[in-house]
C-alpha cells in the first residue's frame, strides 16, 4: 500500500472540518488544496488529450498553490494563534 502524506493530511483536515469547529485557516487551506487538486486534474487531462507540454508558468502556479495550502495548514495546526 502506497501512502501519500499529502492525501492523508488533506483527508484529516476535511474530516476535522466536518466533525468539529476548526480555525478558519484550516478552511482556507482545504479550499486551496481543492483548487490545486482540481487544477492538477485539469492540467493532467489537458496534457493527455493534447499531447503537448504544459506552460511552465501554469505548472509553477499549481505547485505554489499547493505549497501555500500546506504552509497555511501547518500554521493553523502548529502556529500561534
């Protein structure tokens, strides 16, 4: 079984949102993760359908969005507040 730590963290954050009151930064992180995941799916399908490389700026923007979501989630979990 291959465990992806990103998927595990996202699943736990979404579960926490559904089960109890959490900080608003957790909600922001989940929304950013969902946007990054949706964008990644669209990019993957576009690449597979067109058989062309994606623009580098789009790939970098996708990575930055996911990294930002992770930082926001870590700040919500371990940061002062």
